[in-house]
C-alpha cells in the first residue's frame, strides 16, 4: 500500500549488499500505486529495480510468491521472478519485513477507456497460460475465501466510526451466503492469479503484454473464478462490455477451453468475485486512513454494482453474452 513501511538509505544499502552486481545506490522513492504492500523504485548505477516490502505476508508466503514466479516464467508466462540473492534465496528482509527485488519493467498500464478487444484477448490467453503452466504446482490455500471474507464483514459491521460502511456489512453477508449455496464444488482447480487487474499488466508500445505483475494473491482455486475476476476487472466501463468480455473468453479458450461445468459455474464465480472485491475494498481502502501516504483509492461500490448487474442478468443472460454456443 504505497509506502506504509518507510525504509532508510542505510537499511536499503544493507539489503542491496545481499545481491551481486547491483552497483551503487543512486536513489529510491515510494510508488503510490498498489493497495497492499510498500513498493519502491530503486535506482543503482547498474539500473532500475522494483522493491516490494510485504505488508501482509510472513516470510514463507513471500518466498512462495518468488517460487511461483520462477516456475511460471520458466514455463512461458510473461512474468518476472525476483532476483537471486547471494544466499541462494529470492526473498530477504528489510525493516523487519519480508522483501524481494525485481528488475524494473518498462511498460505502461491500460486505462479502461483504452482497453481493446485485442487487449482482452491477450490478457485472457495469458491468464490461461498461468492456469496451464501452474496446474502442476501445489498452490497454497487462498487468503480471500468465504471464511476470511466473513471475518472482514465482522470488522466492517463493527466499524463504529464508519456508519455508512457498517451498514453495508449485512446485505453483503446475506449475498455471500446465498451465493455460496450456488457455487459448484466440481470445477477444475489449480494455481490462479486471483488479482489480474489492469494495474497488474504492463504493455509495450506495440500493444503486447510485457509482464504480468503481483502474484501475491496466487493460490489454489477454480480456474473459472480467476477468469471471472479478470473479466470483471477489464471488461466493465459503465457496464459489462459484451465485446471485451467475449474477446477475453475466446482468448482464454484459445489456450485452455472451458469445460461445460465451468461455463455453467461462471455466473456464481463472477458473483463471488464481485463480493470478494467489494468486501476487501471496504477494509483495504474505505476503512483505512492516510497513514500510507498518497495512494490510489479503489471504490468498493463499483463491485457492488457489478454484483447487482450480474444478479439481474442471471446465469443464462451471462452465458448468452459470453458464449456463442
Ligand atoms: N517489476 C516492476 N517494474 C515496474 N513497475 C512495477 C513492477 N512491479 C510493480 N510495479 C508497479 O507498482 C505497482 C504496484 O505493484 P503491486 O500491484 O505489486 O502492489 P500491491 O501493493 O501488491 O498492489 P495491489 O495488490 O493493489 O495490486 C504496479 O501497479 C506497477 O505500476
Ligand atoms: N486489485 C484489487 C486490490 C488488490 O487485491 C482491487 O482492485 O480491489
């Protein structure tokens, strides 16, 4: 989340000493994007780097992200593994927190207005590549399952200083409970990214994906849940765009065709994804103060609207929108 952990130059020098061939430290600055971790751009005489200080994960969780990235990048997924340290690890510590250093990836993010069907097709195909490449990996259990979301709802309901937010808790809880009863348990599962939003994909000037970012939420889950997250984050301007969403699904299926069960299960997974992000945006953005300095605030109400529009559309409406047959 921007720069919750402030690091000193001395701490950074000690951290960088654990790597070879990084040259001398030239400068560093916090990055305002991101909601969870403290991120820095670090410049040395050898080049630019991205430093991620993990705010919500113990060392093993952070290390696991590095191992996942190493596996995926070796299997054709456009992503960067953290740099190798002198101790043979890819994760270390700074300011008492787990931390990893990545090559700085030049590339731009898409704003929603500029997203094209060619883009969503590419993102869909890249997501499917993660699913295919990660199918052999034993992903860890996710941190945003229904049980964890209910705990967050308890915190929201108890937020006496945020009465408007507290009032959102009960309807969200009822929606979550009703939707849980509809989710299929027989969907194909494996490693999912879990958070492939527009700010987690960098593009070059020719319109090709440079890298996928932020595998911190990567875990074991239903592939079609991940597809639902990605459709909802890339294909909604004022409303879900049939063209963008169809292109994303067909890009996905060009690499990994969906099963009949996945097509049927997509609506309940999309509703769950909408509730997941509505709830975490309340706890991670709306309920947080400005202790992390300037940062992007993401509006939870946009995901409540997505949930309402999916409910109005129903499973058949979503299928008609996404699938030709
Ligand atoms: N290797 C990299 N090179 C260049 N920029 C990067 C790199 N990794 C991340 N960034 C930039 O930093 C931003 C925040 O990174 P990231 O998404 O990993 O943070 P986060 O705190 O986990 O945020 P969130 O979970 O909200 O996506 C990205 O949106 C991107 O702009
Ligand atoms: N990508 C998430 C934040 C990090 O999980 C969101 O847009 O709510």
